C-alpha cells in the first residue's frame, strides 16, 4: 500500500484545512487508517484513526471536536478536516495504514505497517 497525502499549506489561525490521503492497492478497506503529526523539534504524535468501515474512530483527546476523520473506501481515500487551527497545530501531517485496531495504531505506533511521506501544515498567528 502506498499513501500520498495532500491538502497541506499555510493558513491563518482560526482557519480550516482538509487533508486527503490517497491509497493505492485493492486492500484499502482492509486497513484502519490514521493521521499523525510531527511538529518542529518534537516527536511524532497520534492525532486520530478510523476503522476499516468508517464506523468507529479514535481521537487523541486534545483534538477531538476540532478535527474530523472520514474515509471513502470507493475512492481509497481518507480525509482529515481540521477546523479552528492554531499555531500549535503547525506540523507535518502523516497518513498511516495498519491492519490492527485504531487503538493499536494510537498506542503501538512503532508497529504501523504503512506511512505516507507527509504534508506540511503551517498555521500563522
């Protein structure tokens, strides 16, 4: 599975962005999908994940309410809608795919099977 993120860019504080992650391969719906981010000088952190059918999501507590994950299995694409962005949201955002649960993606990050190359989100104050 190859993952390609898009939709990053520069936005002012309070603005919104929608990230997309397009996956190759016919087995997209077999995987839970997740978003992670890495801010400058910091470790990569979990943001949110969605199960294979889209019926269940798992959020890092700090972003729930501002970020929404969704997926379209017909298009092999997962999305991250980000609202009320703040400068501290500035980071490279990575898409990930894994056959395990959404909770496992959040906790057992080292075992994640596939990663995208990331897309940069910059939020200006």
